[in-house]
C-alpha cells in the first residue's frame, strides 16, 4: 500500500507557510515559506533535508506562488498528493473537527471572519488559491478552535446577556487547539498511557501563548477566549486586563477603539512590560545583564502563566502532569523553572538538572521523583493537520 502525502498550508495575508508530509513520518519531506506576496520583494524559500533554495517571486500572488511550488512538490513527492490540509484560525461553533472544503464550508469560514479579522480572510485567500492550483485534490480545513468545542457551557460562556451569545456568538472559543491536541496525545504515549488518555495541563508558549486543560483527549477549558487576546501575557498582546480599561483610556486619554486595539495587540505583553523586546531570548539575556524591565516582564509572564495553569486545574478530575511546548516552552529552562516555582500547590516539582540539560528540540521529562509528570514536547501542528486530514479522508471514503 502506498504511503499517502499531504500538503499542509498555513496562509497569511501576504505569506504561505507550507510543508509536504508523508503519512507516519515525523519529519516533513519539504517545508518552506512564500512571503511578501503581491510586492516586488516576494520570494519563495524551501528546505528538503540538507538542501535549501530561495527564489524571487516578484509581484506574484498566492495562486502564482503555489503554482511556482508545484514543480518542487512534484520533485520530492514522487507520487500524487492525497490531500491539501489548511490551517484555519476560527471555526466558531460550526466546526467541531476537520471538514472537507466545499462552498458551504468556505461560506462558514467567511461568516466567522468578524471573530478573526486578521486570520480568516487570509486563510480563505490560501484556500481559494489552492483550490485553483490543486483542482482534483481533496482540500481539508483544520480549525484552531475545533478542539475546544468540547468545553462545557460553564467554561465557555461569559457572564453577559444571553442574546449576545445566542444571536452574536459572543463566547469563549480558544485557540492553539491543534498544538494542545498534538502535545497531550504525545504526553500520553510518553507516559505509557493509551493515546488520548490522561489529565493534562498544556502550556503553548510562543509569541502567542495559551494554556489548556485536557482530559482523555478533550479540551475542558483554555485561556484564550472570543479572540486570541484573552488569557496569558504574550509577545505583544496584553492578555487579561480589566474589561473597563477601554472606557478608562477613552475617557482619560481620548483614545478611540483602533488606538486601544493597537495598544493591546501590538504594543503590550513582553514588549510593553520590558520596553525592550517581545523576543524572550533577548529578554533573558537582558535580565542576566541587569535590565529591570526585562526582569519584570519575565516575572509577570511566569506568574500569570502559573496562575492560569493553577486555575485550569479545577477543570480536571486529577492531574497526571504538565506539558510545555512552543518556542519558549520547548527552549527556555528559565521560564519553565520560574513558572514551576509558583506551582507547588499542585504538587509539581522540577528536577533542575533534567530541566537545564534537556537538548533543544527533543521531548523529555523534567520532573523530580514524586511529582506529577512535567514534560517538554516539541509541538508539530503541521503533522497534526496532516494526520487529521487523512483520517477525514478515510471517514469520507467509508461513507461512500
């Protein structure tokens, strides 16, 4: 039986991140990025094993960029692609899992655009372009929000008038679902449980950050809400603030909504606290050199993360362990250690040597004896998207 291939696409308004994945393989055959599309500086870069390549795509749009990618895919695929899997940020309540893309699905993605105005329209650009270039290949949408549709109403409802939910869909949705699902499944495997079993806290820490409580493969609660702004301190996003901050800034400083949105999404978080950078690597170095802003930013980041994880623990019947993932979670022993300093209440205890010596990019256990599991697991959202795409194809073929 031929091992199937999936092309995974994560499309932004001016970029396409892509990976060609073979069924069952842990590493992509091919991965890369087309960026600055629709500008004179548009370019395509890709890597396959040790081979790297960059070429100019001056002025090309998403469809042209995908067409330019076709010969490269054909070279490394050696066989037809079984599916194209698309990351879509917001599926609202309509999508609880992967969906074969048709006109109805595209209309639903567009209808959810007000909930993710920076993401869903860009995702649709990529879908439309891919459907024209790969006309005979099934296209699958994988939604960041779908994994969290298992949250109970007491976790996803805001304390607002019912019409805002019933008519306008104002509720907590959560994001990074593909990552939380992937790493908690891996955690089950690493600890000898059946895949999808166990009670886990998951911390996805990158420029965007979220935490999640997962029990037996289902999200019971998560830190992000209606939008990706709610929850943890992030690179440039504030995370939770007083809901009346908007009114306070409007009254006292005369700011309008676009200015306040820019503050909360682009100028806050680690960047705002430190006055220096949204890059945790730079902040850790500055902290070591005595920079007070960097020190404060890191302390707030870790405390707010710990507070969120402790709060999410109430969603679980018991705690098997905690998983760190994402660029910061996977690569920063300091952030893991400072966060766990606040989590003794959950019985979590770190092995300092295991934490500091864990090789970058590898999964490992960093807990002390007697502690619930503390794991570092590199996320692989593209692999999760590829696997979900193939599962959906199998189900759709079984129905035919």
